[in-house]
C-alpha cells in the first residue's frame, strides 16, 4: 500500500463499522503460548515485518532490528535460556502462588514455527537524536510500538504472537551474535494458534484479573 504522504492521496474514512472491527481486533489480540506447527509462509512473515516498521518512533529513529531465528542450535539455546530463567522465577514464588506458577504455560518455544528476536539499536544515528536527550528510553519505547504493530497485523490474519520475556537478555544476544549496542526488547513466538480465547490466558488461569480502565486513569 502506498504512503498517502508520498502519493497525495486523501486519508481513508475509518467509519463506525471499521472502528467496531478494530475494537474486536484489540479484544482478540492474545498472548499466544499454544501453537500449531504448521508453517507460516515466508511471504506472510515478510509482510508482517513490512507493517511493523510503519510504527511511530522517536525522532523518526526507526531503531527496531528484527532477527528471524531459524537455526536449530540457536533455538535450542533459547529454550535452555528460558528453562533456566523460568526455574529461577519459580523459586521466587511461594505457597499456592508457586503451585499456580508451575502450572502456567509461559512460552511457545517448542512449537512456534516462527521466532523473532526484536532489538533496539541503541547506537543508531537515524533521527539525529531528536527527542531522546531528556528521555533516551523512548528509543526502546519506539521498538515496543513496532512489536505491537506486528502483533495486531498478525492477529488480523489469524496468526498468533506470544511474547517470551523470561529470558536472560545478555545470553540471548550472545546466542544470536548481534552487535553490542543492540539491546533486547522482545522475543516473539509467531504461528497459528492451537486454540482461540477472548479472555487472556493469565486471567483464565487465575493469575491476575483485568483492571477497570477507570482505575488506571487520573485527572489533574
């Protein structure tokens, strides 16, 4: 699709029907942990990545860097990394909460056909530092917007995404042999969901409940 700013096209009309469907997309965006092993076409992955980079970024720095992890040995190292960190996390839980944690499925590393490591290029010169002097963390926030853009684009195609955060970032960077000034933001499992649920898995399992939006907004 052409960029309207480049073609002089008028902006589209996002009518009420579209707005309702967009809300459905937000509601059905799930953190998927259970995947079918059916492959996702390479062209589809490329299309998702091309949409992800349309995300906003501070100073137009575009600091996102995507690493498609296909090598079996590297994937095995990621699984080992997760297992170690997950065991440590379990040791921090106690009583009933520990028993519940042990039952949670917190990754899709065994089955997800596509795995993406998403990094922030902390040394990028793009954007010439605009907007980052007082809040340098906005560089990483920009990468998060790309992750979320990819997530919604995938969900719109019936593809699931799972964010695996129980990892040692330094060890993962070494496993994937990325530049020293790239910092890990997300490790994503991508593929066709094995099951569909409107409610988040962590809510369904009893780990946490959704907060009311009124409880997260204040006025000054």
